[in-house]
C-alpha cells in the first residue's frame, strides 16, 4: 500500500448580455495566473488543508535568465525538502535518509502553479466564471470559479492577486461543493530579488541513499498492447511511455490521461499475486486517489487528483488488446 500511495498541471459557458466581456475576463485571468506562477519571483509560506490535517510549507521560487529554480520546505510533520532546477527535482527525506531524484515534465502542476499551460477546451467538462473580489493574505484577490459538469472531476475556487496574478488561494471542491483540500498563502513576497542561498538545500545528505528515477529516459510505448477504453467522458490519452520503476529495476508502462485540467496516471507492471495483494483497491492522500486492480497477471494502478470513482473506472478500463 505504501508503494501505491507513493505513486500518488477556455471559455465561459454562460452567454448573457455581458457574456462576451466576462468570457474575455475569465480568459485573461487564467492566462495571468499561468504567467505569474511561472515567471515571477516569490517567497512565501502557505498552508495546505486536507483530510483534517494542516501542513505549513515554505516555497521560494526564482526565474532568472530563463532558468527556473524552486525550493519547497515542510515546516511541520515529517521533514521534507524539495529542490528544483528546471526539470530536475530532488526530494530530500531525512527520516528515510534518502534523496529521490526525478525529471519532471514542464507541465507538472503544483501550488501556486496549479493550472496547465494549455487551457483550451476546458468548457466541455467545466463551467468557468468570474467570482467576487476579496482579500487573501492582506492582498486584493479576484475569484475564479471552475465547476465540474459531472461527478468524475473536482472543481476549483481560485483567488488570484489582483496586482500580479499570482494564485493566493485554491480550494478543490467536489461536484456538490464540499471542500476536498485547500492551499492558501499566509504570507508572500512577490517580485523581490531572491538570493541563491535561499534556493540551496538545508538538508545534510551525508550517508543518504540516492534513488534516481529513469523518467528522463522513458521511451514511447509504440508496441504496447495495453489500452484504456471506456474511460470517463472527456479524458483522453496524452502520453504513453515505458520506463524503469523508481527504486526498483523493473519496467513499468505509464499512461497519462487528462481532460485538460485533471490528470490521471496509470502504471502497469508485471507483479506476483502475493506482492500485489497489499496494493489492490482504493486509497488516498488528501485529494489524490489511487486504485489498484489485477489484470492479466499485471498490477494496474490509476492515480490522480480526482474522485475515487474516476480512478476506479479508469483502472477497470485498462486492458490488453488481442
């Protein structure tokens, strides 16, 4: 089950007399949020509320001469520190005395860079509208509401800094409006110069075990017989590769399905029945749900920030073609 959990980035639909102007406003704001998160310097502390737990996290983000650097530090609970330079991400885990090195795609999404770079076509699965102007962490903020059209995806209530567009708060909500998780800056400095020292890891890694993910060398699964058919409406295959499993020297097929906002990863690996037993069924960490199913002597695991019904349906839709 631990490995299962460990696997755990438009137009307005209402057209009234002022609909076109409001649609332009929504498009402008979503674009502004995207640009701000990816191009501005910022240093702040945000809180992450999920499953009745509250985590405090510091994030330092700098863009200089096209190079992106970021450092994320957990301030309570288990010690964790993540240092990113462009696509290379190093996760320091002092309790395990280990460092995990991954290469992530540029369209990976994390607060405050929650929105994918490509925003077109979202209205097929979501209703999007401007909300009110409020205040978050002492700054004027514009609300944007993203509502799911069905129960297979979550909705968002976003608050963006009026001055810069940086996302200050993001609530993830179920289709009925219930809160699933929340990110909110408690304090943030935007646009200031950030010294290199603030981006260096504080964790002393002497004696740590280093685990390097082979995702950078992932190869397209051109000859694969695995298919995902009958998935929830709106989800399409955006990537299908074969790579080595993190911390284990075995090949894993990785399918990525997206509706333009929500993303679900599917991992397929050959595994013994006894080993798979502890990874079958549903589990979750916050809003991230996972579902493991055994298909043709393989473990199929679907993971994503979507309702549990979605990952269960997608895991059940993965089959080998004849």
